[in-house]
C-alpha cells in the first residue's frame, strides 16, 4: 500500500449513478411559529396552541419526524432550549452557554438550504429587548418589522415547504458483495415536458 511519510494512502473504488428518491408525507410535521408579545422572541412548536403571551404567526416550515425520513440525506435534529423569557433552537444537543434548560425536539431538518430539496432557509437574528432575544424567520426583511435593534447570527438550518419532499436529491450508500464501497449521487427526475421546451 502506498505511503506518504507516516500516512498510509487508502485507495477506494467509487462509482456514480444518478437516481431519484421520494419521501412519504407521513414522515413530516408542520412547525408552528409564534412570537412573544412583549419580548419579541420566536417560539417554535409542533402544535398551533398559543399560550397567553404568544401570538401565532404561521407554519414556518416542515421537519422530518426521524433522521431516516429521507434516505440518503444527513438530517440534523432541532432542539429547543428555554431560559427566562427566551428560546433558542440548536442543531443537535449543543447546549447554549448560560442557564438554558432543554425543551422539546422539533424533528429533523436539512443543515443547509436546498440540501435534500429543503427550500426554506431559517435565519437567526439576535434582537435587543431587555437583553438578548432570538428571532427566527424565513424572510430576512421580517426582522425590520420588530422595530428593535438586531444583529444577524446565521442560518442554522433549513425546512421544507408542504410537499417539497416528494422528490429530492441526496446520496445513497451501498456496500456491494465484493467489499467495494459504492457511492451513488442522487438527483430528482427531470420531467420530459421540461426537456421539450
């Protein structure tokens, strides 16, 4: 086996194949968005039931119910963290610094926009309302409606619109009987009508 210095160079045979995958609608759930009436931070829930200080906004998008809902996609778990008059949503079990308590799991999302056809990027802003609060939105212009000073913090995950998961691009791993590692590149089917135009 070839070596470079102390490192061993491993060679792998990789083949590529274009295929199409589809996920079932039952594997997804809506995520409802609320805003705290006084503090202005976002609350995400699996139900549309508002508490006393919460104003219902919309369905922000859909999450997968399990990491295997979309075969071939590396989905990430969305975890809620609560603190006094605040909410934060992280990818995985990454507890924020401070007195945060673990809340609900909100399903699984794509780590980036357009990965596995997730078309709703979620933007995170830190707003100043008697301290730092967190505002999540699919539209960057929404944060201006709060009339609060704000700072962009990033795009932690992406969600799906209704029925957006019906055909998606992903990767599918298969181990052949000859111990060769095979990687299949996956993309959605292209409609014949599109090719005729």
